[in-house]
C-alpha cells in the first residue's frame, strides 16, 4: 500500500491543527482597544476580527470543531500508516509519535508564537476564519442549541462587569509593561477612585476657615484679603454656622473702588451639601451652580467646613499650586527614621506611606490629627506622645484645639518598595 498520499494528508492536518490552535490564542489574547483603533481608522480586517470576537461562542466552536476534525483525521491516518509499516505494533507507535507531534507542532508552538503576535495574526487570519465560521454554521447551530440547554440546566450568575479594583490592576500591569508612564498611570488611578471619595475627604474644616461677617466694614474685609492668599472668602451672618454666601476678591475690590460701602452688595450665593456627598456628584453641582465653593453642613445645620472646586480637582491631578501659595508637604523626611507629618494629612495616605497595617477603617477620623486625638482620648498639648506599632508619635503643634503637626519616629527605616 502506498502511504505517501496518507502522509501528505497527515502533514496537512497537523498544519490545520497549528492554524486553529494559533487562531484560538490570537483571538482570545488580542488587544481589543488596539483593534478598535485600527478599525476606526479604516482597517477592514480589524473590523472583521472584532466582529468575529463579538460572537465569541460561535468563533470558539468553529475553532474547536476544526481543530478536533484535523486531529482525529491525522491520528486515524497515522494509525493506518504505522500499521502498514509495523504491523500490530503500529497502533502503539502511532499513538506515541502523534501525541508528541500534535503537542509540539499542533498546540504548544503555534500558541506560543500566536501569543507573541496576537494582533498581526488575527488580522491575517480573520477572512479565513470568517469562511470557516460560515462553512461550519450547521454544526455551530447544533452546538449553540446544546449550550442553551446547558445554560438552562446550570444557572449562571449574572455578569458583574469589571470592578474598580480590577481596573486598577489592569492599569498597574499596563504601567509595569511600559504601556503607560507613571504620571498617566497615577492620573488614571485617581480617576477610577474619584467616585469613592466624599466631601468629608476633601473638606477644609471650620477651624481653618478664614471668613468675614456680612456687616464687616469694607476696609477690614480688604485687609483680610491682603493678609491671606484666598481669592474668595465665605461670608456669614451672626456666626460661622450661618454662612450666607461668599465674596470674590475681584468683585470686592471693584465695588470698593467704586464707592460701595456694604459687603452685602457683592455677596454671591454658595451651595450647601452634606459631608457624605460623593465628590463626583458635588463637582456636577458646582458646575451647574457656577460657584466655586460648597458649604458642608452637619445634621444640625451647623458648618463643618467648605469644599472648593480646587479641592476636588486636586483629587484627580494632584496638588495645584499658584504663584502665591506656600508649597507644603504633608509628610517631610528629616532623616531615615524621623518624619514631620501634617495633622491634615489623610490617614489612609499616612498608613500607606509608612507601610503600617491597614487599620484606618477602625478609626472615625480621616486625618492624622484626628487619629492622634482618638489615640490619646483628649485634646493633646505640645509634647504629648504615644507608641504605635513600636513607632513613637510626638505632638509638635496644636492650634485651636486640634493637632496641626506631629513628629513620627520609626523604630527602623522604611523598607524600599
């Protein structure tokens, strides 16, 4: 018996197995965003590849059907060939040799190569794969009915989509792979985490407010503007718990130079929000109201503090300094074990920076100053100190009954991350 034609068919089947295996890897690992950009730029093959992937069940069924057909045919023909050559021992030889050949040339090698060049391979093979999908439509229909039966028998959980944590992991991987730089990675992470923050996370507390009473003489208001670097000042009536609006520096000096004698003529409205409002929603409210200040009120209607448009934007792009600002850092290193920490520093950032056990959720406070007061159980005086995980905390500055600054003494230098 002439076995040459059978050997040719076997080689063709091995090549077919390699093709289907490579196609499976290419279409499952290709970068869909990159493909979409190519399709938007007029690449018809990229559009076809995306269309195939959109109906992934049909695509994978086609690939598996084709792969199994060529593998079964090659194994059957190899058994015939080896039986002709070796008699009854040909079955065992055929099984051993074809297993190795299919694994190396039909599975491992093509999948490895396809993974390294997923997009180019998907672009090249998309028209051929489309033809196989059409050719195997009857078989795909049968398997799609079987899939629906399985879905009814085994109820699957609803798809919850991609979580924020998964998105951040994707950004970290893209940054590690060099797809995006550190700055852009941080910007994307800030945008993902933006909706997790509420007004209380970015508030300027009432004890730090610089405000004026509505009946304050214009000369004194001008002095307040000159003594501070703020472009806007909250205006209150009777007490700071009753903020009625705000005055803009430009409006004030324009009115003052034109002889206006009462502050009430230049007071602009502000919006009032609760401390639990998400800053994403607050940003929209500030945009709609065309104001830059929101007053945060407590459950009794008293003033907790204010949030400005700049406070919100800084959560996305980092600290914004102008030419009049004095640059301050929440954490300043004195040496490798001693740090000065601002009382307004975020408690979450503090725990993360010093690689402390994640237990900030155990505290009601969101700032380092509040955390120190919780730990000490009182309003501390300068010099008060306590131990925290073998590290020493010293209170170095107290103003208006709240902690403004601490010295954090580590028991050992921080490990390099």
